[in-house]
């Protein structure tokens, strides 16, 4: 019973998050950024351009329909290089 209850609480919390004006504003800004970069843009670039936290960018991006990975960007840093996923929105029509 506890497992089902936590599932319903989590689902209800997620639905409330989707309806919140703040997350809707973030989602719309991120959607516009993804649409403006058909070649792809990383979550880190979106963070840098918007000032949103990485967790907010990732969460809102995952809520947008039609988002797909289109490649990787190599981030070169003194502490070590790493790959970041490039995201864009594909036409869902």
C-alpha cells in the first residue's frame, strides 16, 4: 500500500508542477531556445543564457514534446574534457 501511495503522491506533485506558472514560463523559454537551435544546444548553454539551474533546465526540457538528442558537444575544461548532449525540437506534425 505504501508503494502505491508514494506513486500517487509523486504523480500528483508532478501534475501540480506542470501547472505552476513559474515552470510554465521556464518551459516556454527553453522551448524557444531549442527551436532557435535546430543544430542543437546543450543544457549548460541554456543554463548560461537563461540563468536557470541545471536541474530546472533538465526537468523542463524533459517535459517538452518533440525534444530529441541530435549530437554531442565536447566541453574542454582544465579539470578535464567531457561530452554534453545537444538537444533540439523535431517537428512533431
